[in-house]
C-alpha cells in the first residue's frame, strides 16, 4: 500500500494560471512588461499602498529597499536573530552591518523591549520581519526606536493585517515573497511596496540596471532604438511577464486562500489543545494572520520526545515538517564574522531548536488534517 504523503507546503495552481500564460507567450513579451504592470497595480490596490514594484524575489526586494534608502558602508541595520538568512544578507549587500536583536518565543518576532539597547548613532533602519504571516508589533518597535526607519520583511505576509492596516504599509518600505512556500506564488518573485514617491522611483530604476526608462516604455515610445540613460547603479532584478500573469491570477485568490488556512489553523488549535507540550500559534487580536505556515513550539521539558525526534516520527508517517526557520547568529557565516555564540540570543536559539512547522496549505483535505493531528497525538 502506498504511504500517504503530506507536503509541508504545496502551491495551489490550476487551469486559470495555466491559461494566463497564453497572453505573454502569444505576444512574445516575456520579460517585464504589461502583465507585471497589471500585477503591480492589483497588488498595490489590494494592500492599500501607493506603489508596488515587482522584482525577482524577496531577497532582491529587501536589497532594493535598503539600497533605495541610501544605506551603505558604516551604517547599521537592526534585524531579528530568528529569521531567514536573507534578512541579514540584504544589509550586508549594501555594505552595512546587521545588528541582531532577540525575538520572543511566543510570537517568533523581534522583541521590541530589546531594541533600545542596540541603537547607536549609526542605526539607519530596523527590519521588522512578519514571520510566518504574523505582523511584528510595529507600534512598539516605533516607540522603542523613534525616528528610525522601519523596513518590513513581509516575505510571509501577503494579506496580513496589523490593527486595521495592511502589511506593506506599516513601515516606510516593505518586501514580499512569491516563493512556492508562500500563500500565493509566481514560482520565484518579489514585490517592494511604499507610499514614498521618490523611494519608489529609485527602486523602480534600480531593479532595471538603473535605466532612466523601462524596456516597455522605450519599445512603445516613438524612438525605441534610443537606449536609456544610466546615471545610477542598478541591478537586473526584474520579474518576467510570465510570472506577472500568474501573479494576477494568484492575487485574486489570496483572500480565499487565507480564509481557508485560517479555518484550518483554528481547527488545529482546538484539536491539538490537549497536547501540553505543543504551543500552537494564535490569531492576533485586532489583526489578521496570513498563515504562510503553522509553526508551533515544542516544550521539551513537558514532551516525551525532542523536537527532532518528533519530526523523525512524523516523517516516518509521511508527514513533512520543517523547523520554523533558523537563528541567523548560529549560522556559520554570521557566527564567524561576528564571533557570536548560541547563548548570545537565547530566545532565537530556542526557537531554532524547538520550533516545528506542520502542514497547512490549500492543497490539503480534511482527511489530511485529521491524519496530521492523529499522528501528533500518537507520538510517544
């Protein structure tokens, strides 16, 4: 008998996305063009922000955001110690120094109470990561560092809401991801959002080599043979029109995807409430979790098995799991660069060792959810 296999994440794509690819393929316009522009307009409208600028992934979105702010050598950028490595890397790409701040074990997000101690005259920005789709406490972050620019790492947070405001509008600039593990996907892909017109102009140009006009503007203008001017350093961080076409369709399904995930997240919380060793994530009061992942915390002092043994047991039953993410200060590059030790950021260390994401996505059936819950209850 074939063993059941439940993936940790699986993109929900279908015929509508397949058919959406027809227009760019038939037109021959495959690089950034009209479909990317349509996706940008729709994303900006959905998230109630003036500008949405598509790019190749969220890492490049964060790089564009920091570079657009003029961050460079000698500057410091505060980042949480528990996040995907790209959050810190984006600062390094600009020649700046990432300064780590610990997180809370309850939310996995940056602990605002610890920010003030890390501020220096060189602090230029704070990257507030909305990990797993839960918005960071932006108001407390702003109170802890008045006047410091907040950059949102909203990789997991398309559709998330904080106190009535959409992720992507909470800081000066934000970066989103459309990786296949996110709730909506374009394969790879990212988006920068901002209400700052001048910053949007710099980001728009920087993603396209620094060109004064885009290829679409040039080719559709009266003199397409005249090359644009390049008076700023830029990058090739463009999104393709194939991705843009898929993104338009996926964005239209975003709210339905989140609603479905939220229902099953509530079901998980109720069904797993009798496991005293497993802390499940909560829906935020006055906001909306985007539910990119359902990431739990294993209290090994109350559990009969370790987090890793739990993951092994679920894998044997065909259930994919992952650690939430990693403690960046424990990774070789940053550990060696700054001489860091695991205990320097104890909450991030514990989240690295105790967090576990279980399957939650829009390709799962009721039987799949029941199977995962039963498997967790059977672990001894």
